[in-house]
C-alpha cells in the first residue's frame, strides 16, 4: 500500500538518485537483461543510459503530440522546425532503446494535461522547459560517466539539444537575448548543469509511470 501523499505521479520526487545520461554518435552494445516491472533506472552506466532514455521518451512524446495537433496560427516554418526537433528526439530515443536492449526501462506513460496544445505560448513555453532541462541534464551527467565512449556520445547529443533550445528561444522571442540563452545561461554565458537528483523532480509532473533511481551511484 502506498504511503499517503506518495502517489504514482509524485513518486519521482521522492526517489533516490545519483547517476546519469549519455549516448549518440557511436553504436553501443546491447546489454541484454530484462528490465524490472517498475521503471527502475538501474546502476552504473546502465542507469546512466536509462536516465537519458527516460528524458528522451518524454521529449519525443511531447513533440509527437505537438506535430499531431499543431497549435492555432502555427506557420509552415514553425511546424517544420518542430517536426525536425521531433525527429531528432525520436532518433535519440530509439538509439538508446536499441543500445539498452532488454535492460531498457519500460515505455513511460506521460501526462501533458497541463499543456494547452492549441496555444502557441503553452507549447513553446513547455518546449523551452524541456530543451533547457535536457541540456542541463546532459551537462550535469558528464562527471558521472565512467565510459569515455559514452561521454563522447553525450557530447554529441547535448550539442543537438542546445540547438533545439536556441531554436525554441528564437521562435518565442526572435533572435534577441533569449535566443542567445537569456535566463537559461549564467553570467559567463554557460548553460546550467544539473544532477539527476535535480532534474528528475522537474520532469516528474509530466511522467505518470513510477520511476526509481535508488541504485544509481
């Protein structure tokens, strides 16, 4: 029986964390062990890959819905950009799924009920949150990666996520200060770097599936 106040939607906010993200330009091995019934990220590099996989599942699901139900007044250029981002996120998701094989966490159930997909402001505002959270997650995860090949792969993915963030900023406010980073960069112009323990609670409101990260170190 679940403790009062600890329901499926806020479980992520209470789970332990301590590992990270990675992958992209190089093929990774198929690790081949079945995932647990709950979405436990696992330990070591497997946990790191599953962390990345969870975030890419969330982003891919969001952009799939955006492209399926375009917001009111969307232009051809905007839709083209958002579909391109969708395709990148799907590619990242499928790359990680293949790399993890039977050790991949299950498909996550997402909750976008707080997003108004008919509203340009709501869609692009949510996209801005997701893209900058993704960049910060990859940046923060670098120090936790043990395999240098995964570190190189992470660098490849985060560069794409950063381009996504810049594209969304430009769609929201043109090529001004926000497109150059705005509130999402520090005084030195650098993007944020967050640990999984900081990232997962921010993603939790959009994920219904119970996700735990107790084995990450």
